[in-house]
């Protein structure tokens, strides 16, 4: 899905300085947050271990990634990436990816060293993803819609709304945040498909709590909107121009857009869609039916053992016709009363 500017223009607050391969096979992403500057440098096939460097107000996150790791995702069949089945989105999170985990824990280390609360950390990670360039699927892949894995988005120097949302959700998921994906239609001079992230904020305190304005209720929780595509929009208000910054809890509605047909895609559990703003609920969608091999296995066992079972329960015990005692087929006489059970019947005694 492509994110179309929903207001006069959608701009980035901090423009990354470099996003291309250099002579030593590096990809770099730069951003600022809370008066500090940060740079993620991906060293492709580098010999050094991943590391975190800090000097004054500048942080460098060196991430060494083999090209083979990216190629693993790149070779994933395109047929699974280009459909409109939104339930597929959740499969493209990779919380067990070695290098995405390294990146997530480096970001977490920075947050801890700065003493930031969890909501501030979430905004810090959100700002990083917002500064990963927006690149349409058609530009990068030739497809109108094409889901990317998080590592692909970093290696390909950007992605569209669902790609950046998958990257954001994966980083937060790794760090223990309760997140979902939002898929929706955004209306502003037209109707456009869009994907974002929802965050269940456990502690609504701290410097960023005042931005917690837009959320969607799901499964008894309030998931606050996280716009991964860009950091801000410029809107015309009262004859002037003002900026709407997309912190956690600020959605495109703050810039005058309308959101319809919001679908909540949980990362653990069944898929849901159809958020109804009037009734404040989401309806469950039945999972797609698939061939049940366990049912086939159970049916095979039933066919195999059913005759034996029927024979076992239907066979009546043989009983002595004289006293009714239970006897077996090979008994010649009843062990209880001595009645003779099998022919030839014993001869009658003489002089009877």
C-alpha cells in the first residue's frame, strides 16, 4: 500500500544524510532526537563485530550484516507478497532475526543510558523509522504492492508504509512492547490504503504523554497510533502554516484526514478487521480454511480400528444354558455347574 500525502505536504523533520552503498559497502541512516544525533551504519560483509559508539551527543550504531542474510529474505517468493490479504502482513515481522535483534537492543541500550521511560523510548525508535526513506513498492520492486521483511527495508534503503510499519513493529516487539498493525483507508482528496502501528501504552506518564490522543480500542486495550511513514505534515490552519508532528498518539486525523475501515492485525492470535468507530469494536474474521492433516490421520485410524471396535463391543459372551455362568468357546463343560457344552454329548450311563 502506498502512503499518499494526506495534507498539503508530508515532510521529514530530519533528512537522512546518506542512504546508498559506499565504496566499503555501507548503508547509513541518520536522525536526531532529544538534542542528540544518531547514525545507524550497516556494514555489509564487514569483518568487525557490531558495536555501539558514543561521544558527547553523537551515537553510532555499527551493525555488521552478511549479504547472505539479506539474500535469504530477498529470495522469498514474490507470490506471497503481492496479494491484498492483510493477514499476511503479520508473517513479515521477524522478531528472531539476529541482526534486527542486535539493532533493537542497541536502541534499547541508548534509551537506558539516557534514562528514558518506555514511552520516550518508543518515540525514539519511531523517529528512527520515520527517517528511513519512503520508497514506493513500484519504484523499488516493480510491483504496485509488495511486502518486505524488515532487513530488506534497511538493505534497500527504504520502503513504503507497510514496510516501515513492519520494521517499527518488529523492533518494538523484540523489546517487549505490546503492538499491533493498523491497516486502513485514509481519505484526503481521494481514498488511499495505508498501514501504521498501534501501541498499548502501559504507563501514560512522562514528557510524551501529552501526545497520547488518537487510539483504537481492541481486545480490551487502547492501541495508540504510530505513524511510521514520516515525522510530520504541514497543514494550512487559520490562514497560516503549522506542523503536525507524528509522535506516538498522533494520527493523520490531526492533520485533517479521515480514517475508514481500520483493520487491527494482531501479532499473536487470530486476524481481525472492520473496526467500527460508532460501536467501538472489531469483528473477528474466520481464519482461512486449510487442509487438516490431523483430521485425516484420525479418520485413517478410525477406519482401521472401527471394525475391531465394533466386533469387540458387539460380541456377546457365551453363557452356560444351565446356570448362566460365563464360559469361553473352548470350554467342554461349565466350570460352575458341570453342564456339558459341546457335542458329541457324553453317553448316558448304563441302567439310567
